[in-house]
């Protein structure tokens, strides 16, 4: 099982941007998404397995976002933007080629987002027995 806490403000996967280059079109990640993915990858290097995981995987992502001053203390879960699927997509893309071969190996995905004084994400990856 791989478990790591990444500190920093979680950024959702942005929409791909396109630009014309010569006679073609080049598609790229927005800078904020790219920077967050690099932050996640930097923290994952310490727990990187010697061989990429190749079987079915269970992934849990627990996102912690800063509480705005307008949010009551009794509210625990974030029901505003960013969406959990976009937050998850950025982290799953960052782990591709570093922890596992491809994100299509994920057969069980659990994602939550809640308020916390320390923003970041807790990533848990484990292999599923066939």
C-alpha cells in the first residue's frame, strides 16, 4: 500500500488549451494544473515503487481545502467548486507513469473533499487481489 500526504492548495484539472503552431494545433495543460501535478509528483517520488504497479488498483483521495471565513464551523464537507472529479483527475494523471502504468487500472476510486486548516491531499493506492 502506498500512502502519502501532499501539502499545498489542491487544483482541479483544467480544460486543455489549444494553440495553433504552424499548420497544426498543439494542446497543453493550463499552468496551474501543470504546477499542481508537479507538486504531487514531487511528493510521490519518495514512495515510488521500484516497478510500476500493473494490476487492478484501489485509490482513495482525501482532499483538504481551506475554510473560507464565510463558511460556518459546523460545515465539514466542501460543496462548492472545485468538483471532486476534476480534483481527482489531476492527481490520477500525476500518478500515471510514476506509481502505476495507466489510470485505467483503477477499479475502485474513493474521493472526498472537506475543510481543513492544512490544505492538500492524502493519497492511498493499493493493489486489489484478483
